[in-house]
């Protein structure tokens, strides 16, 4: 039986994740770009240890840069309690101290810089190979209204149980094996997957008939994607883009704003969300809805491991569309006449930060 539940509240989402971990019987696999060792993170770690004690295999895959606060000693503590824990492209202090000297060769240093820009940005939790949580939320208190009040970040997530999850399971196995000390299989396979994902997005935009509604916190697309969005608006598709009114990455905000003039000129409607920090990533193209960790920036398109899920249930598709309409009502619409009046310093900062688009 297929089940699909969407979440727009961090407390509700993480309670569902905790409940699923507590009821797991055979297998748990978690990937999180950021895993803070705050009250939420520690609660989840304790639940993972309890799952291991009742015979469940537990895999925890953290990104080295996103979870840079973690040390080798931190990881060893939880490994000692039965959690299989790995870092995707670990930083030096996340490695066994006796092996760090091996990183000091010229080849290893060059490879390290190559890896630095290729991150695991996913936020997923797989339970018993029949349930998956796909989210824009990292494991961090910043997403919890119960902790941050109305300053909690705005995110969205989905839980899928049943149906064909094989593509998600294969993706998780590949990421886990890729993170082994011997470097696993090469990046070429992931690159092919990313090209396929981007091609699917472009194809959906080209085939759009009525609407393209985008919610994204880091909108710094490549030229091809930008042109396709402008072309869609030009042929009469309702293209709306909801972006953050303020960002946790100041350079990314300026880089995003460098696109406004072209977007507005082609009739694309741009909104900035005001109530709190917008971190949700949702794509609505006609009756197709996708949500997860995928940003529309160079990092997600070309470099990072990402996971999105496509909604199946019509009730959830309509719920996502209704949520978008409510969100733009809480946002400021950017007008072209007003935008062209911004200062020369603002324009200069846009161009400056856009030059770092591959790293933001």
C-alpha cells in the first residue's frame, strides 16, 4: 500500500522521523549535509543507538564540510555504540589522526581541492527499505518552531512508504560505498546521474503548458536553465519564482539578485519571502511537483549529491500548489521599475558575488 505525507513544520517532520527510527526492524540509513550535535541531533543519535541494540543495522552518512564541527573523536564515540558512521569527503580532523599524513602528497592535496567542491547535500532517511523521508531540512534545531519560534526556517519534506523505492535505495548504496576510504567507484557515475536529472528538469520546463512555480533559497542557475525559464514565460506560461527575502549566505543573495533584471524583463514574476528564512526547495510544473534538497544553483546542478521526490497523490499536489499561493501572499513582489533604481554599489556587489557562482 502506497502512503505519502508532506510536512511544512519541522517539529512534525522530525517527530515522524523519530517515530520511524523507533519502529525500525532491520535497517536505517540517514544522509544529512548538516548534522548538528544539538538537542535534536543528540535525540536522533540516541534513538539510532537504541535501534542498534535491538539488532537494526544503522548507517549514518554526514558531509565533511556541512558537518565540519564533527571531529574524529565525535564520530568514534557513536561508532563505539554501534552506529556505522562515515563522512562524505571527510576533512582532515574527521579522519583517523594516524592517517592524516597521507594527505600531504601533491596528488592528495590536488584531489582534496577537487573533492572540496563536491558535497553530499542530501537530507534523507530510509527505514527498512520500504520507507523514505526526503527533505530540505538538515538535522538541526534551526528548523524547529518549538525551539526557534517564528524564526524557524521555512522548509518542506515528504515521507513515502511503499511503492517502488529502488532508485532511492540504489542512490543510497552508491553514496555509502563511494564514501569508503578507498574512494569507492569514481565520480563519473554520479556525473551521469546529475546530467540526467538536469535534462529531466529542462524537458519538463520545455513541455510546461500552464505554470512553472519555483520555491528555492539559492537560485543561481546556469545559462541554459535561465533561458528555458525565460522562453517559457515568453510563450505564455505563468512563471513565478519565490526566493528568500534574506539569506544565511549573503553572497548568494547578491548573486541571485543579479538575475532579477532578465527574469522580470521576460515577464517572470519574482517574489521575496519575508516572514522567516526560506529554505524550502519545491518545483511545480503544471501538475508535476518535486521537493527535496535540490537548489537551482551551480552546486546542485553540477557538483552536489541531491535527492528530490516527485509527489504522486493528487491531494498532496494540490496542497503544494495551495501552499505556494499562500507563501507569495506573505512575500514582496519585485517590480522591474523599482528594481532598475537600485544603487550602483548594489549592482557591483551582484556582479562580484556572481563571479563565485560555482562556490556559493
